[in-house]
């Protein structure tokens, strides 16, 4: 079935931001007493889901509520780092521009920071105004809401959508939406392990980089 719409996740898929999120979040977790958490805990538990859901997981691991200003400090810390470090992943612009299908972004990041990060990375012009966030729907990934919302806004049925995702919750959300999905490990902390997890979650194929992306879209839409 032809692909009419390609839906892109953002963090770790278009922009190499997950390392920054991990470093800032882990430092703050350690400050509040969750010293046992490592980068592996971050990648296993928090990647791909809305920030608010991630904080609930941290609170459960910590065994008590987080400080009232935890979210504000986390967002400020990430924003300060990304102001100087946000970069598009190699080959994104060239690959995305070569694909004739419509495109949009559907991310777990709240809308204002999402648009800001895309701007910092020099990618907003590729997608504007078609940038959608889980903050616009009732439930975040792994629920399908943000992908179904994006498809509806773009006027394309789910069966003709293809999603590119770097996280298990994102792949599960795309599959639950009835969409085809490819995995991406170009920015992953553990590429081999993440490849296995994405395939197990239902990704039709897993890519190491954008060089092969236009051919993959054509093949999956054949």
C-alpha cells in the first residue's frame, strides 16, 4: 500500500537530544536521592514517553514525590544545554527532502519545546506547520493518540502512514494506531540492544542512519 504520510518522532530520531535529556535527568535524580539509577535505567524506562509519565516512574523508583520544582528545573537544564548542542542527526535534511510523501512530526515532547528544538536544529522549515505533540491528546505513547491525531490533521488514513521511531513506546504506539513503523538506532546508547527491542515491538525494519531511509520508504510502500 502506498505511503502517503511519513510521521517522524523527534528526540533521538531527527535530533540527537536523548543524551542531553539523560545526563540532565540523571544528575537531578541523583540530587534527590535516586543514586542507583544509571544511563541504562534512563534508556530502559524513560525514552519515548511524555515527560510527566517519566516523572511518575522516577517517583515510584525513588519511593516518594519529587520536589515541586523538579519538572521546571529539568526543562530549564535541558533547554540550556540544547541551546548550544541541538543538532540534526546526519543526513536528515537530505533524506527527508527526497521523499515525496507528506510529512509531519509527532513527538512526546510538549509542543513549545518541540518546535523550539526543531528550530535550534535547523529543521523546522521541513515540517512547519505540521508539528504535533502528545500534549495535544489525552494519552502519550505507547498509546496511539498522538499518531492518530497527526494522521487526522494531515487527512491521511492510518493504513497509509509510515512512522519512524527510535523507542519501544513509539513503535508500540504506531502499531496500535494501525500504521507501519520503522525503527531508528542512529542515536541509541546501545544500538544492538535497541535494534532487538524495536524489532520485538513490531518495527518492520531498523535503520542505522538516514542514508537508506528514502529507499526504505519506497520499499515499505510498494
